[in-house]
C-alpha cells in the first residue's frame, strides 16, 4: 500500500527540529548564554543539577524581553537579530536563526522571568513540550532568568544517549570556559550542584579570566599577542615553547569573539612554532581573531562551531605573524643583559625540572651550596639538574667506580655497569660530563654474553648511535631503544607494584574535559604507576610516579593519558593499559633530534647488550639496523 504524503503535526515537527539544536544539556546552556551575551549582559550566572538533565538556570542582567513578546520568542524562527536576507551576509550576533528557544521548549519544561530596564514589572512565561501553560505579570529584576527542567522528559529515547552526570557537567563547564574567555568584560559564574566551579571578574582583563579558567601554572607560561595585519586583528595569549602540550586541547580560537574550530588558525599557530617545539608537542593559546563580519560566514555548521572565510590567506598570515612577533619579543627579552634580566640576587624563576637555567655570578654564589654541577658560559653560569631515577638532583652526581669485570682501556673514561647506577635504577638522562681536553677515545664495551666487543663511534643526525661490532656496522635508534628498555622496566615495576612517592606533589593543569576525565578515572592512572588526586579548578596533584619518570616529564605524561581517556579509552582492558604504558615510556625516553653525550650512548648500548629481547620499540619499529663488513666492502668494490 502506497503511503500518502502529509504534513506532520506541529508537535512531531518540533521534536524533529529540536534534535538538530539540542543534543545534550551543554547545547541548552550554550544557546541560552549566547542569547544573554547578545542581550548586552554584564553578569551571567549558570546553575545546574545532575549534569543539567534535571535543572538548568541561566540568569543575566541584559535588556530583557517585554512581557507581550515572551510567547513570540518561543515560536520557531522568531528572532530580533535578523530581519532580511541581506542581514545574513554580515552576522554580528551569536544567535540569528530563531530556533534555540523553540527547540529547548520542545523537549523540556521551561519557565522564563524577564523585565526590561524601563518597565515597572516583568513577565512570567511557562511552556512545557511546546505547549503554553501560563503567561502572567511578575516582579523580577531587570534582565532574564530562564529555568529548564526535566530535559528530554517527553523523548526518553534521547535520554539513553546521555553520558554520566559528571561528563555532561564537564561539557557544560567547557562551554562556559570558552564563553568567559571570549567575553572577559562579562562576569561569569558557574554553579554545579551547589558548588561554584567558575567565577570571573568581568574586568575586561583576559589574563585574569585565563587564570580563573586554567589556573596559575598555565597563566604564567603565556606571552601577550596584539597584532593587526590588513583587516585582521589578533589579540590574546600564546604559551612559551617550553610549555607546549601533548595535545591540542588547550588551543582556543575565537572569530569575532565566537568560539570556533578553525584549521586555518590552527595551522598558522603551529607553523609559527615549527622551529621552536619538538615533534609531537603542540602550543597552547587563547586567541581572538577579529575580521569584518562580511568576510566570514558563520552559517555553515548546525552548531555554529565552524566558519568559512571569504579569503583564508589574510587570516593565516595574521595569526602566523602575530605569533611569530610574540615569540620574537620573548626571545629578545631572554637575551637582555644579566643586570636587567635578573631579579634581586641575580636569580629569576628558579626551575628544578631538569631544564638548564641561566644565573648571574652573584645568583650562582647564592645557590652554589644547593644546586647541581655548573659549567662556565661566558659572563654567566649554567645550572644543571640532571634527573636520576625520578628525582631531580640538587647535588653534584658522581658516577660510581667501575666494577672489575669491565675495566676501562688506557686513556678512556669508565662506563658504570647498569647494576652500579645510583638507586639501582636506569636513569632517564645521564649528567653532562665535565669538559676534558681532546676528543675522548672510543670505549670498548665487553658483551656480558661473551659475544665480542663493541665500539661506540658516534652519533648520526642526533638520532642514531653508530657502533662497530664484530665485523658489522650497527645503527641504533636511540629513542626507540631507550623507549623499549623503559617500557620493559615499567611493566616489571608495575607487576611488583613499585612506585616512588614525591616529596612535594606536582600540580598539573588540564583542560576542562581532560580534567573531568582524569578525576573520574584515577584507577587508570594507577595502572601506569601514577597516583593523582583532585585539586580542583582544572588541576590535579601527582603524588606518586614510576621510577624512571623525571619531574619535568610528569605533566606531559599526565596530559597525554588524560587525552586518551577523553577519547573514550576508559575501560581497564589489557590493550588500553599497554597503550598507556607506551605513553609513559615514550615521555621518559631520550628524544631523537636531541644531542646525546658519549656516556649516554655507551650506556644505551650496554643495556641493549644486557637485554637481547630489545629488538623492537613498543610501536613495532626496529631498534637497530645492521650492515656487515662484507656488504660495505662490496659497495666499495673491495669484494667481488
């Protein structure tokens, strides 16, 4: 039987249309807060309960809605922001389609209290499932308060697609974070189940909002950006190269104060950092790109999360040049004369995270009794804090005497056997040796299995160790080899339940979504030897770590694991835990592209000889490539 074409009943049509706008509680909050911003609000408060499924209240002090227009506001495609087709060519408001209130009212119970500043009294409007229930006069402050209760009460099929209350609340928090960053002149307040999770001053100072959203640690790593290129203006903050993250979760872009995901802006940002950060690291930013409204189309995505530029080139150039200018200014400041660049006592921003810091001679004298070994570098001194095991040493580290079973050749430096290292642990990094006159002679390394003798010749491309061994030439990928060694060691330690307690916990700042994922699954972190606790405000405290992970590597490891949890890998499956162990080992391993001193290369070779099972890295790449002497001589025509 052929079905007849018919017009759907209004109630059914409303539910279908609502599904395009209201996907989850965060969608409701986003639409209501954007309306509040469009209404000129200076204070916006959002309160939720049970992840927003049972209760959402958004209060603002904006222009309000006259009582006689309250019912009209909930009719689909009713809006005060667009009146003609020409208006769509230059949209300056967040909302413009006139669908949000109608869609929200179609799947929930809504109550509105609103008054305009020039009215004596306001109005109260109640609508349940698109059906008007009540419209009366009401006494209320100027502005608008909208209460949304029992979301999806009349569409239970959608309820099963919602996630846990904590996850839904985290999504709402992420929306408000971005709205606050886009509008520093508005005071935002977010209350979740009776607890204040976000409060911004509304002073117009973006840095204070970043501090409120991401915390003190992140805000101290930022560089200001203020640049105009043609018709593009870029303002905000970018992170220092040393503070780059393990993922792009802290890259926040706004186009005319509207949060967007823009490949153009992302590519320009990362291109600006191309020579400043390691592969696999991503810069963080909070950037607002201002362009003429007619040069960007915001009506290309249902959630208005993506935009299309009339010409992408000026936008790319603007972001790129803005970031390069800010990075260059920071580089110039770093090379100011010592008297101008240093704080009192010649010391500024002391950092015991394994990185080298520069001090004036006076500053060095203040710390000489506590800090690690030094080397002269012109008029200043370099303080080095090498990491053994997981500790950052503040004292000079002396290599133990070599055992009798591997006595050094005459004129060579001793290489400590693995078992004789401090703490009995494999170090994440070896200390840089004191300069010695003349190039060091290659050190013969006796194979503990009796298989012969190896010579570490040097390093190629700062990535491969060159070895002569038993009439063969061996290239070892130092990162792959070290990563596999640490991976095996970490698995052994985790089976034994070994972890090291930090003397002082390490705070790690995460994005809102990463933070919620981390605090909701601390048992997954324990599976890889990291114990953390919730510190609030987007920060977790790390109290225990694997022995091979240095303090400087802890934040990146936590951020990467949180990112994997955010991708949905929350089940304690063996392959999930194995993947997380890969991440920790990768973070702790020596990196390809970093120059490695002779003792480090020799120690890696020693460890490879002591563990014949290390032939592939955890990702499956080979650790070494071998070329026989005969193959080399055949290439040169010495053998036919």
